């Protein structure tokens, strides 16, 4: 039974990888590299907290929504703005979206049903982390069954094959 499930997961992963070009993952109508400050404000209102900082010489903005201002089922939603694109720096574009869900909202099975089989699984501080090339990282709790943090970023490029050794 376990072997059959593993084979099904591998087949599904192959189908997902065969999709071709991938757009960024989104949640709650927020897509990194596409959604703007104004769009987030229109959908979620003013944040609980706003922080402005500089990173690599660029002005960045962070909005945190928590408690009553957080979306349903979410303890804290953090939206980071400011993205360096080939067309220049875009201070109003979402760079990263982080969700810290309440318990029992994003279980392991729910994550797989929503976003498919991950492109990779690793451990960080002894806890499972799912990696999706489409730009999603899911950090699980110590028990490995509940998502503790979902991080949405731009799609991640395929790693080039290692170069052949020179002779």
C-alpha cells in the first residue's frame, strides 16, 4: 500500500514538472511579483503594523496583519514589498508573503491537495519543509502534520546541471 502511494506521488510529481513554465503561487489573491500595495490594501485593509527599512540601498515596506486584522484561519500574515526586476526596482510589488496559520488549518494532506506533491522535501531544525519550484515553502510543526509557516515567493529557477569536469 505504501509503495503504491509512493509510485502515485512520483507519477504526479512528473506530471507537475511537465507543466512547463510556472507562475508564482498565490494565496488570498496575493501573488509575489504581481500584486501591488494598493491591491492588498483594497482586499485586506490597513495592516496592524507597518515597517519601512532599507535593503541593498532600496526602500522596502513590510505590512503585518495579526489578531482581528489577519484573514480567517491565520494567526499572522506578513507581506513584504519591494522587488528588483529587469525593468528596475518596483517598490509597490509584493516580494514575499508569509502566513502563520492557526492549528488545524493547513495539515500535510491539505497542503498536498492544494499545491500538489512538493518538488523537494528537506529538514530544517529537525522539522519537515516542503519546497515548490513555483515559489512556495511550507515549514511544518515538530510533529510534521501541521503547517507552521507558508512562504510564498517568486518561482524558483531550475538548477542547471553540473558542468562536466574539464580534462
